[in-house]
C-alpha cells in the first residue's frame, strides 16, 4: 500500500506526459478505479487512505488538498507537488505500476463527469455511504472490492 498522494502523482504525471492532463475530479476517480481494480484482482489495497463519500463522489482528502489550487482546471504541472512531497515513483512495485497502467488505459479518454456519474450509480459503494452534508463518511475497502468484483471478468 502507498500514500494516495504518490498514486495520484503517478496518474497526473501520465496525463501530462501523454497530453491528457487530468482535472482534480477525474484524478479522484482514476485513483478510485485503480483501488477497485487492485482489490478486485485479489491484490492488496493500492492506497493506505480510505475514500470518503463526498457530494461529488469518492474522495481521498489528501489528494483534494494537494491539487485543490487547480480548481476544475487541468493539472498541468507536478513540479511543486514532487518537490514539496518528495515523491518517488521508483518505489512502486511492478504489480502497482501495472494496476496504474491498466487503469490509465481504460479511463484515459473517459471524461471525469462520466466517471463521476458511474460512481454515483445505485448500489455503488458511494451511494451506500453518502449522506448529504456529512463529507467524512468512509467507504469501506471491502465494499469497493465487492463492487469491482462484478467487472473482473468482463
């Protein structure tokens, strides 16, 4: 398991390098999907932190705070994040890198709003735990795993 900030940084870097920069909303969703993919494949959780059921979907507060200065604009620079937080992608296991790469291949061209709609579907982990006005409700990793298991062989 890794700090969510490192996993988010890996996706932001991919987006910039491939000319498909992420917004904060899409970043939260791809990290969430990567966590779901990792859990469904029988691996350990990818991130240490728990997702919380916020109004616009599953959120890891640390990622939100790291990138909130971008608002809803694309994240075009990681220099301050990597310097400030001393992030080292070489510390990722091969398995974790594969999860990140596979998640990116699947989601890179899907707009953040579409991913957000998907996370809001009935019976999703977010919909089971979201309560208006209460942003810190944890979405259990077991619920995320169970939900993503249904997509494992599709």
